[in-house]
């Protein structure tokens, strides 16, 4: 026998003293077509919102493909807003710091400072900024919503911060104008986080969505927010984005800060101590 793809188990919903749903119970199996009919005010829209996870029932539960659904538009919106803020903030910080400090880093290299130490400092700064911003976002999120696994949600925020931090580093050595860099980060972040949200984007299940940096962090966040799963594969996807952005950015940074040729002028011979002439 086929497993039910959707189950409504004893659903109740009331608004004040007005009872909308009273013990609704049914199952939907693969290949079946189900219609919901009734008079105005009978609760059709309320039932559909509960089935979609947009509204919590007073009692009862909804099961889809054997997994309990605990998803609401509010909770998904919290995650989307978090990604939107984190990606722009971390992207801005790394872009601005890299762009402004590259000439100074070049002078350090010309004065004999190891280029590897300068690069290590860039990567350390990226990790510190990503950690602090993602922790702050996770604590703020927890004040409004308690996800199933807050550490996994933090990991998703951290992964998004790493991806856009690497992008900011790349743009910092690639883009000359500050306005161009800000515009690119803002537009990519807005488009990226929008297409990942299935509530606002009707084609969120298309393959093109996977081509954006926030796809893997979004999958991790949904897993941590509503399940006990840990999608390690998407963590590897995020590291691939970070490696791509950071390696290309550091390669350009290395080329720009390289001491191509340093000419040293010969030191003038030191004058000996001046002797006073003896009086006659």
C-alpha cells in the first residue's frame, strides 16, 4: 500500500469563541486528486493555510510524506531577513577593508613584510567578522523564534557570511569604485535571498536557484530550523563558494601587492669624526 503524502490528523482551529475547524481528519495518497468545497466561512482557506504551514492549528497536526511539518511563513521570513542582513553586512565590511587597505598592505610588502602574513591576516579577519556577525544574528533570531536546532541555524548564517565575505574580498581588489562594489553586493544579496524563499518566489524549486551562493546556507537553515537533520553536503557547497571567491581574490591581491622590483641605493660612506685643529 502506498504511503500517504499528506495527512491531516484531528485538526481544530478557533478564532475566539468561533470554531472554524472541528476534528478534520483525512489522508491524501499519490495519484489522487482532492478538492476542498464548502460554503463561505466554512474554513476552506483556514484549512489550506494550516496544510501549507502558514497557520498553526489549535489542536492536531499535519504530516507530509511521513514528516511532521512545523513551518510557517513567519519563521521562514525570519531566516530570509537574517540572510539578507548578514550577506550585505559581511560583504560590505570585507569589501571596504580590502579596498582601502590594499595600498597600505603593498607598502608593508615593499618594506620586507612577508606577503604570506598579510594574506593570513585577511583570512583571519574574514573568519572573525563572519563569526561575530553570525553569532549576533543568531542571538537576535532566538529572541523572536526558537528553532529546532539553533547551532545548525548559526552554522547556516556563518556559511552565508563566509561566502559573501569571500565575495567582498574579491570585489575589494577587483573593483576600483566604492559605489560599484556596494551596488553589486546589494543587488546580488537581494536577488539571492529572494529567489531562495519559496514563499515569495514561485520558481524557488528551479535548478537555477542552486547557482546562487545563498542556496546551500538556506538549505542548512531550513534543516536546523524545522528538523533534526544536519545536511553536511551543503556545508561543503558553501566551502566551495568561499574557496572560489577567496582564492581568486587572494590571487589578485598577491599580484597587486607583490614587490616586483625593489632597488636600493648604495649607502653613502659615513664621515669620520671631525677633529678640531690644534691651536698654534
